[in-house]
């Protein structure tokens, strides 16, 4: 069985049912909190309470989460989804984000509820803690931590570097040179821990979002006559009766599901458990508040992904043969504005997106390693190893990197979902309170 077959089976027969069933169940039991409590979530985001316990503010926490979410998944991930699953895969990304947001609420709530305080005063938490201490299963907590480290090395490292070096290679910059420079920058930042990572995220995330979305919206305005046709194509491709041949799910329909859900997971991290790790240190009055704040990220990310998808469709960049990953996005922006300089917007955004994503995943991997070994010396060694691996992301084939990333994230998600489902009664009771 090939790696492609393994990750497609995981997505269609495990990830898709887990996210869908758990998302529907929690949405109903929590009275569609992702719709009716979103206003309250934004109020919590900007709330300041100096008496609340924690290391960083709500805004710093969500900035760190968005730093991990607003990565190359919003650009290269959407391009991969369109290339492999067609425009209909975008609808599956929306479905993933909708149900994923309530799962993220549950995970962030549990992350705060079961977080621990170190003698140094630092808070740490995440699925490995609520699986071990809440669900009472240390082995599953250990498995989650192992898969989190694997995902950090693939999704949060190799994939990011791979996507970042592709367009730079077109400019004549050798991939290894880009990788080494990136490794140096990451090393300087992650040594400062969550405080420094959150400060960098709070600075970069708003700037890169405004830059990227601003230019993308201008492109859609220029091609506004094609936007409605693009939306129609997305919805008609979502369910194509011609793809349902020889069984309940035809190959084309399966590809749309797997591509949409994989890229949706990759872009939002919903269900994977990374957000509970990043938000466990937030200053909050109650676990519910942090759960509400956690719902914001998937919705913001899906707006960015949708706009990216529309730009790729209205410029027909998604249909150009031989275009992969971020190179497709660079072509779309170049075509959209009708100027070669437009591709530099993608390159600059990509550098910022990729950097912040690497930082977020590096922190999560560090916390997972602390849970496993509980000795600072070994955690430091892992930090150095993570940094040294960065340049090698430039040498992997695009498809190989993405498949390895999808498999590791799927396994991480499955472990986390066991914890969320197992503790869903507690989440529901908190929601009622």
C-alpha cells in the first residue's frame, strides 16, 4: 500500500467521520455556539483582566494560533486542493472549518481546564495533558505527544520550508541558502519561548493579513465579472453526479472530500490539538472564555482560503499544467494584477506566513517533548535538531512532503479527538454553565 493510499484511507474513513460526527454532536449539544456566540468570542478576544491567571493575553494567544494557521496552507494548501480535488474541495474546506471551530472550542476549553503551572510560573497544557489527566490515559497522551512532534517536523517545518523556497528558487536564490537563513531567524526567536513568539506573532500576523488580503481583494475587484462564475463553479463541482460511479462514492467525489478536508485541517489546525497547546498559557477568567476565543481562528482562516481560491479560479491559474503549490499562487497574482511585481506580494506574504507557522509548531513540539522527557537538557537538544532540519525542507519533492505531513497530522488529530470525545460531557456541562 502506498503512502497516498494510506493518507486517503485515513482521511475518508477516520478523519472525515470523526470531525463530522463530533462536530455535529457538539454543535447540536452546544446549540451551535460557533454561530450564536461568535460576537461574545470577539468580546473575549479584546478583554483585558490583569487578575486573570496566565502568561499571555487572549490577543497574543490567538495571534500565536493564527501564526500557525495563517501559513502556507492558506496559499499552497488551497492550490494543492484545487489541483487534486477541483474547485468543489473548497466547500469541504468550509465544512471542515465550521465543524472544526466547535471542536477547537472544546479543545481550547479543555486545554485551560487541565493546564498545569510550572515552579517557574509558566503555564502549559494541551491534549497530552487533558488526555492523561482528564481522560486518565497516559499512553494515549504519550502517543499524541509523539505524533505532535512528527507533525511539527513535517507540517511545521519541512512543508513550510519547501513551500517558501519554491518561489525564491524562481528568483535565482538557492534553496539551501534560503533554508539556512530561515533556520538562523527561527533560532533567534524560539529561544525566547512563548513570550517572544507571541510578540512576533502580534506584530507580523496583522501586517501580513492586511498585505495579502488587500492585494487579493483588488484582484477580485478587477475581475469582478468572473467572481460569480467562480462561486458557481465551486458549488457545482462540490457535488458532481457524474463522479458517483460504481458505488456510493466515486473517485472524483472521494478526491474532493479528501483534498478539502486535508487542506482544511492543514489550514485551520482544527481538531489537531495545536491550538490548545498555544492557548493554554492565556490569561483568562474561565476555560469557556478561551474556548470561545479559539473558535475565531478557523473562521478567519477560511475567509483567507476562500479569497485565495477565488483568485486562483478567476485568473485560471489553477488550470495551468505544471504549476505546483505556491508557484500557482504567484502566477495567479501576476495574472490578476497584470504586472510581474504582483508575484512579490505572494513571496513576501509567504515568507511571513511560513516563518510564523514554523515558530508556532516549534513551540508545540517543545511542549510535547517536555511532556515526554520532562528534562530541559533533552528539550534543548530537540530544539537544536528542529532548527538544523529546516534547510532540508528545500530538498524534498513537493508531493512527498505533503503526503508525510497529511499522515502525521491525521494521526495527531485522531489521538486528540479521542480526548475531546471522551471529555465531551465536561465540555457540554461548561457550555451550559
